[in-house]
C-alpha cells in the first residue's frame, strides 16, 4: 500500500491527474477490521455489558473485492467507530452474517458480500482509486467522505425517499467491505466531497451520526425542527447527541442537554448550550426495578426542564437511548410535541404510558440514518463550518477493538476516530485559512486541545 499512500500524501504539492491515480497498481490484499462467522456464538450466555469487542474484532489481510458497475474503490485514510460497529462486534441483536447472507441472495454481484468474515465500519475519509462502469461524477484522485446508505433503487418506493427503498442497507453493517480498513468498496452515490479544512480523521467522524441527527431533527422526515423550538437531547455530548446539539443551536432552537457528568456538561457549554441537566448528579431513576417505571421521576424531570426553559415543555425529544428513557421522553414532550427515535442503545423494548401520548396528541416518529439528499446537506454544513467534527480520541487501525470497547462502555466523548492509511493525525488539510477560523470548535472535544 506504500505507493498509494505516497501518491495521496503528495496530493497537495503535486500535479497528479486522475489518470495517474488510475494507473496506480492495486494490491492483491489489504488490512481490514473483521468479525468471523465461526465466532458468532463466542459471547453466548454473557450479559451485553460483559461482551468485549477486543476479543471479537480482528485485523486481517483480506482480498481486494471485485469492482462492480456504479461502484468505487476508495483508499481509506481514516474512519471512526459508531454504535453499529459495537453491535457487530458483540453479535447483537443478531450476528451481521444474517444480513450478508440475505444480501448475497439478491444477485450474483451481491454474492461477493456473503463471506465467512465481515469487514465492518460505516464511515470513511479517503481518496478514490478506481470507479466502475457508469460512474461519471467521481474520478480517481478525488478526496471524499462516504455516507453509509446503500440502496438498489429498482423499486418505486425509494424514489421519493431513498431510505424507503426495500433494499436499503447500512454499508459496513448490513454489507461487507466497510470503512474500518485500508480499502473500502462503496456505491459511487455514497460519495461526498471531503471538507477541505478538516484532517482525514476529522472528516471521517461526522458521516453516520451527523446525517442521522440531521434527518432525525431537521428534516421533514423527522421532527422538522424550527426556530424557537425547545429540544431535549439525550446524551448531548455523545457521538449522536453532539451533532444534534450543534444542529439545534445552528437552527435557532434551544437544546436542553442531558449528560451524565460535569465534564460532559462542560462540553455542551463549550458548544453554546445553556440548558443542561446532569442526570447523574440530579439522581434521576426512571425505573423502580427491572419491570416497573417511576412516573414520579418523570414529573420531577419535567419540572426541571421547565425551570430551564422559562416554564415551557419541550417541542421535540431527540431519543436514542431507548428503553431506559423512553417513558420519560413521552411524558415530557409538550402537548402536540414529537418524540423522534432511533438506535435504542439501552434496549429495544420501549415502555411508556399511552395516555400521555394519545390524550396530549403527541407523535412518535421513527428515524433511521438519512436519505441521499439529507446526507449531502448534513455534509455541506460541515464543509461550510456550521457543524464541526467531535473527535475526542483517535486510535490506529490495529487498536480498533479498544476504540469499540471505549464506545461500548461509554468511556468516550463525541466520536472515536481510527487511522487507516493515514500515518498520523492532522494530515489531509487543504484549506488552512478556513481551519484557523474554526480551530477552537474543531478541537472542542479533544482533552489536550488538539493542535
């Protein structure tokens, strides 16, 4: 891979052409973070919190996949860990090989994905090396990021909202050849321009979570947030919540940020939020026991929110913890308000009192990733410096297991980055002047202040 890395490193000081990159010889294999099909039962019988991604994630040398029509092969400079990488690594809620087997039955080309190993990862920043037949908008040498929506669009259902395509999948989770690797295979319509003022690891961080937060909060397919809305954001300094907080502030809404420590509260204040609830310090316990929720705590929580908003309930609840918080979320939303939900990282079985939903005309909206347009708009906000990456720490590819362990145990802030081909942090910046204008915000989540 060294000649590929050398060509990419020289991009900002050379006159390389697309033809030069297309002429670079491809290796027969590359390093990739994988889970193995024959280990899918390795954590059987263990509670979720005891399952360790460091035991299941491998750094393997795997063959370069065949490039198909409408696809691109990308040299991955950096990636990041999302919660779907954690789910893959602990084989919950089901081993991802079931997704790959199902995809493999779709067509002879899709059969490539059904392998005894799964190359994971749903983010990347890198450089296009090859494009398949029918690709016109991207050329070898282009610096790109990728969103993780993979669709076939052979059904009419997906042509108003690509997320509704019956063959919608999340790349690197429900498909193979993901971004936690030195090379990645994507559909060319997943590609977007890399923000020029960001380093590789910074550019790789927003893709999945920023697009997800954009659809969930801003889009008419989600909560359709407007100026002046009060928005309750669970986990407001985390990988998903940190982007929701920024989007609320950028859109003229008031985020009510729920965090679990003074340090996380400080990060929300640094982003510009003022209404903050430290749920650990204030001792909220929404469940009396495993089977019984505590409405008294819902009421105490709602009263605290009104203290922070000048007596108003929240218009929108940005929900992603799921089981642990969902009953409280439905309760605290205002009359006619919206609870928009994804992920369910604390459990998929949601319990709430329906009287507070139907009698107060509230809505629950399910939201999953983002369609092509939403992902593009979310990336455009990053490129314009309106939304900033939230990288707090970066690991080398061989320590991806530790990175996933951090996310699994909630030991991280913002996003945890992974360097693939990039030999060090801070590389790949093309627009230094713009970077200087936003440097404090770019480094906001880094404990050492970054550069």
